[in-house]
């Protein structure tokens, strides 16, 4: 299965795939970090589409077109804020991956990229997040054979190394 999962160090907004995943907030509003970069690259129509959807609870996923992105779609998911690990954060983070991949499968998305969900301003430790991301994705790809490639798009040498380590574990 590792051939279906790859690690990439770079800008998720420049990937030409069926879908990229946005590390969204519950209001689906333009934000900082990955969310802000995706909104800027997609153009103002993305914010309008998100406003029409309304909210997205933590762990769930919503779909919009990609607008000015190279990706056809954006899947928005809201990762948990890290509170030390005893408030269900791991289950909520795994749900982000499960629900995003389920949604991708439902609309026949073949290629999808995830950022390192919850590891930025939400404070999730990168190693713990990478372990959940890779394990959950492997598990879900067993169910969703139509998904051909998942890219974990990291930003920087250290997170990329951690994701590679978790993928090879």
C-alpha cells in the first residue's frame, strides 16, 4: 500500500490533483496557515461557497469546487485543537481523515492531498498527528480502492521527516 501514499514537502495549493484538503475552521471562513493559503489561491468564490455551506463540526468534512486552484475540489475538514490528548483529540483527528476519504470516494476522487491537519495553530504534536494520519489513511484505503493516491503535503524538513518515518513504520 505505500505506493498509494506519498509524502511531499511543499505548497499544497500548487498540486494538480482531484482534491486537496483544507485544514478548516468550523465556520469554514478564510483563516491563517494552510486555510488562508488555500482561500487566497482559490480566489473569492471559495469563501462564498463555504459561506453557503455554513458550518462544519470538528471531525466532519464538506466539499466545494476548487475554483482557481489546480485541484478540482477542496474538501474542508476541521481538526481538533490539542488540549493535551485527553479530550478525544485522537478520535476527532482520525475522523477528519475517515470522513474526507469517504467523501472523496463518494464522488470518485482518485487523487487527494492532506496537509498536516491540526499541527499548526491548533497545536497537535506533529509525531502524534502523523501516526494517526498514516494509520487511518492506510486503514481507509483498504475500504476505498477507487482512491489511487493520497499525498501527505508537509511544509518543512522536520514534519516531512516525521511523516516519512510514520509511513515506513
